[in-house]
């Protein structure tokens, strides 16, 4: 019997969140309905992430936990990057898995569910670029801040990273598909759109780049805010930087991973930029948009990283003064060049460096938040807070802001930022003073 209810559990990056939403729309169109609890669902889709350690082990233990107390189990689909990396092996390791579907094959999910219902064990890890997008139905529901994938895959082959293997080659969705989807999201209630791609700033279509796309989206009435993530430093074009100074709806926030501050390590990572070229890019971005909030990703303990290399990373953190940043311990990914490099770094050294890096990043984040106190700005309300009458939204700089207001999700309120913490701000609604 075809399942009537489903639950999609997405792990990892924002693109998985987007894919999860689209799979939900596809299954809903087939007449199934979403339920909150995985245990109750007749179909569970585990939308997995493979970027760091023990991803596959975690996925298998998540699968195991889907067995119900009476010994029965839902129909189980393993999706996402672990599915892509493991393929049919997944079903050998865990016979509970009925379906294995890679990130570019989601358009086939309903058909695979039908096959699995008849007792087959379908596996699809082909990487046909863009096919899935054509199958997804029109967007009818959207959060105030909605994701929109415009680009997928990666050709950069950083030596530590699995993405080029799990998401395939860099591919851009066509211009008009994106504009249509953005319009549908706005019609469905989105006020902000976050353009997604593994290398979003490498997006291109018929000689037009991401800056052209942003300018076109900015003309959509009712769309108030545009963001994009994640960018690669080498694709940070002058035109895109200029857009940060010109396009009012483009929010003053840029996630631009540098990974390390040491040129020796950047070279071993195959990053194709140096610390200086990265800083020069940051300089240009800041002259286009002086108040921009900068964010980044860091890896500590890449093979061969010396204390001196690590100190260069701390220096670049100080030079940029990030408003926020993500940092990770290097994790050897099977099949990537760095996994077989000599001089893998001991765990204790990595732990120590990660802690030092994170406390440095936290200092800058708190300083950034404190420097915003007193600013009059706008907050896009996204959800209710913990206390009665409290709502939570985002400032233009992506800070989480707590506001006492009767405004509903999707409304934009004028606030003064009155207090700063490490992870959030407090905003006070500005009252219009009668003249
Ligand atoms: N080990 C640790 N961190 C990694 N990242 C990607 N691959 C690895 C790995 N093998 C981090 C990078 C990237 C972010 C999404 O995840 O910092 O920018
Ligand atoms: Fe991975 Fe590097 Fe591509 Fe980013 S640019 S997805 S880190 S290979």
C-alpha cells in the first residue's frame, strides 16, 4: 500500500533544508500528508549530510532508531549526501533501508516509493543536472525568510571536501526558473529570499552573473530582503561587490569562507586564494558597504598545520573582525586527497586549536553585536519567542533580535537595538511620535 503519511528529517546545510521542503511538496502533491513524528509516519526520508566525520554511522544509527516497539518499521528512504556516497552499499549495511536516493534524483522519489511499496529496493545516485527542479510543484507555502537553490555542485575540489563527489559538478539553474520561483515564494508569503548554492557566487546564465540576478529579483514587489550563501573568494566579482553598495534590498551580510590564514595550508587545501588576496577582497567589499557583517568558515588541524599556521588563522580572524564564523576540526573524508596526506594532526591538538579559535571568534562576535547597540533598524519577524508577547526576527546583519511586539511573522518592525549578547540582540519597537 502506498504510504499516506511522511516525515522528512533534514540534516546539515541549508540546501538540504531546501531539498527537504521541495520533497515534502512533491509527496504532498502525490496525496500524502506530513506528520510531525517520524515514528508515526508511514514513510520516513532521512535527508543526510556527509561533510564531516561519522556522517554515515550517524545515518545508520538514525535508521536503526526507526524500528517501532512492535517490531514494525516505516518505509525508509535514505536521501542526501550519505545516500550519494554510499549508494547500494547502504542497503547491504542496513537492510532496513528501502530506498536510496541521491541529491540530484529527488524527482524520482514518488516513483521509487511506488516501487518500494511493491517490494523493490530502488537505488538512484545518478547526477543528472537540474532534473529534479522540473519535477517540483509550484511553491504554495513559504516562510518569511525562504531558501531558493540557484546553483549546485562544485568544481573547486578543495582537498578536504566531499562536496564535488556528492553534489556533482557546478551547475546553475536558468534565469527564468529562478525568477518564477522567487515570485511564487513572494506570492506565498516570503519577504526575504536566501539564494543558495555550494558556490552561489559562481552562478551564471547566458553571460549574466549573480549580481544581475540579484538586481532583477530586487524589482519584485513585496520582496524586501535578498541574501545569498555560500560564496567562494575567487568568484567574488567586482560586479557582485558593487551590488552590495547599490541594491538596497541586498542585506549587508556576506558569508565568505577562508578556511585558514596560512598560505601554505591554503595551497595544500587547493583553495586558489591566499590570505592577502582574501583580505583584499574583504577590503573591496567593505568599501562598497562599510557596515557589512562578515562571516566565514574555518578548518583547524588540516594535515601539516603547524602552530605557526594556526596563528596565521587567528591573525586573519583579527584582521577581518568577523561578525560570526563557523569553525570545524578537520575530518578526513574517505576518497579525498587530504585524507591520505602525511602529518595528520592529533585530536588533542585539534581540540585545543578549535577552542582557541572559537573563543577569538566569540570575542569579535560580541564586539560586533555591542557596536550595534543604539542603531535604529528594521527587524523581519520570523517566529514567536519564549515569553508572552515576545517575537524573534533578524536584523539586516543577520543578528537574531528579540522584540516585544504584537507584529506577526512576516512583518517588518522598526526597532532600536538596545542590548547585545553573544548570540542575540534585544530590540525595542520605535513608536511613531505624533507631530
Ligand atoms: N573537515 C572539516 N570541515 C570541513 N568542511 C568541509 N569539509 C570538511 C572536512 N573534511 C567545512 C568547511 C566548509 C564547511 C561547509 O564545512 O569549512 O566551508
Ligand atoms: Fe567543498 Fe571547496 Fe567546493 Fe566549498 S569550494 S564545496 S569547500 S570543494
